[in-house]
C-alpha cells in the first residue's frame, strides 16, 4: 500500500494555496486538504476507525498482562 510522501503532500498543498490566491495563515488547512485529496486518490482509509490498532487475544493458558 502506498501512502502519500511528504514531498507529494507539500507540492499539492502549495498548488492548492497558489490556486486560492496565496492566503496567509492557512498552511495547516492546505496541508490537511492536500493529504486528504491524495489519500482519496489512492483509495486509502484515513478514518479514526481504520487507524485503531487492536491487539489479538492471547491463546488460552497464556498469561495476560
């Protein structure tokens, strides 16, 4: 599975920022928008549910901590 690299996100965010007239003080907005767009193009699920990691249950008789 390929995830967007920082350089790809940076380039997309810059292009979005330029296309909107280069407004000041919204770098985070453009970064997140670029990250979301690239992820959608790659069909990645970035939801909180998808990001949760569940630990498998230990087998019977195995001590749990």
